[in-house]
């Protein structure tokens, strides 16, 4: 009788569509080729040279990752758990994502490094490797890697921090050579002058015009809001106006200030991910769904309506962050719900109830990356039409 799982070392002519590394057996994805490496298999995508490394688990992946992150203060750790490490390395024209999966049950590590543009598709290929007819990952709560998450630096930063309203001030007076004295002496007027956006009499400098241009004549607009469903406070907004290869970003901060900057489209996703301020080690990742009434969801002042452990922890959190973003030009947005200590929640809304369930942090990261990728693609189309 022929066993269902091939036990002979790969490659084997009888199993030319399969690879075996450690205790993991997986099919070679369509459009990829496999090459033997020193400790396993390297998969190369035939159309662009992207690769996925599958090797036997050895050493301490967390320590190796920490060493690399410490070299880059602008790196962003997006998920840090016992079985997945995801972080971003920003550059002026690109953001590279490094995605490391650790399958302890079969003693295998799978790693990929690619542009944020390609990451959603390649990460889905890795999902397929780990979820095969021979291997089904256990669906269980995630153990956070707090030690790894603490080594991350501040991440990418926008160059100017201003009182709220400076950009609005520049847009309002953009065609004025002289600005009324009261406006010049206001807090935003003084800040605009100190930062070099306007001259002595309040008119725009070249630096200020660079900020204002894409705002008043943009090809696409992306607005992302962060708000608590149980609070009437104004949402914080992250806004990007894109004109060709120039993007003006305004990121509102919780202290009432704003960060402003002009960045290249390829770097946008890193700035959005930093603004989302994800706690990479706080992710429950799995658990039974909980249904609450819409009134309870929008209030949370009463006793917790459920005995489910993860939800009791979520209910006690001081604030939740509903992330909603949309670009009409791209036809795609960014959506998620972040709860301190729990991570990301997804929800299904019925007529009078809402069902919540914990998901991995990567769910929100994927939404942000896909939303920004679609947004940036609008500019590519505009350039072609011009």
C-alpha cells in the first residue's frame, strides 16, 4: 500500500509538484519554481524574481529579527507573536515588508521579503503553503512576543509638526500676497511663518506652495479616520492628497497637533501604518464571536454583557479605535477595529446587534496595504492618460 504522504527526501520524480521541508509537505504553487537550498527549499516566482524561503527551524528567529530591526530606527514592527513576525522597512520610494512564519509543530520557518505592493499576493501564497492537505495550522489564541516589539524605533516621520489648522491657513490665503494682520498673528499664522511656509507679509513661499499645490489640484484623495464608537469626540484624520508623484500627508495627533509632509507614493503605506500605531504584541487572534446590541456597542458604560474572556478584556479597555478610510478615485478603503490589549476585531452588523470576533493584527495591516496600493495605482493611471 502506497502511503498518502511521501516520506522520501525531495526532490523525487514521483512527486515533482511537491516539496518536503522538515515535517511540512506542500505543493509548489502555480507560477513558482522550487530550488534546493542548504537548509530547505527556495521558491521563486517566475514573472518577477520574488522568492520565498522555506527551511528547517533552527536558532532563534526572534533574536535574528531583533538584530535587524535595531539597525533601523525607522522600522515598523506590525505583528510580533510566537508564530509570526511582520515588520516594514521604509524607503523614500518603496516600503519593504519582511514576513516570517514559524511553524513549531513541523519545525519549519518560512520567510519572504518584498515590496508592500507585492506583499498581499505573496503572503497569500505562504498561507497556502501552511494550509495544505497534509497540514492544518491550529486555530488558537496567539502568544505575543513583547520582547521583540520593544526593540522597534519610532518609525518613519513627517518633517513638520504644527498646530492644527496650519495647512487650512495656507490653502485659504494661497492667492494673497499680503494677509490680514490678525491672520498673520494667529497661532497658525505664526507657525506657518516660523516653518517657512509663508513670508513676512503672509504670502506663500516656494516651500508653502509645494504643500498647497496637491491639496488644491489633486488626482486622488484618501481620508482615514480613527474614532471610538462609544465617544462623541471628533475623529482623528490621516489625509493624503496625491498629485502625480507628490503626496501631501496631514496626520492629526491625539495632543491636538498635526504632522505634515510631502512624500513619494511608494512611502505612503509606512506613514499610514505608523499613524495607526498598532501594538504588535497585542493580538488574541482567535476566539468565539460575541454578539452585543448596538446600544451596548455605542456605550460600553454598563457591565460587560459577556463572560467570554477576550471580550471582557476588550470591554475594560479605556477606548476602542474604529478605523475607516476611503478613496473615491481608488474605489477602495481601509477598515478595522483596534482594541488595546486584544488587537484587531472584525464585526458583522445586523438590524439591532453587532457580532465581534478577534482576528490577527495582520488583518488590519493587509487592509491598509491593499487600500494604499489601490490609491497609489490611481496616479499611475493619471500619468498614462496625460
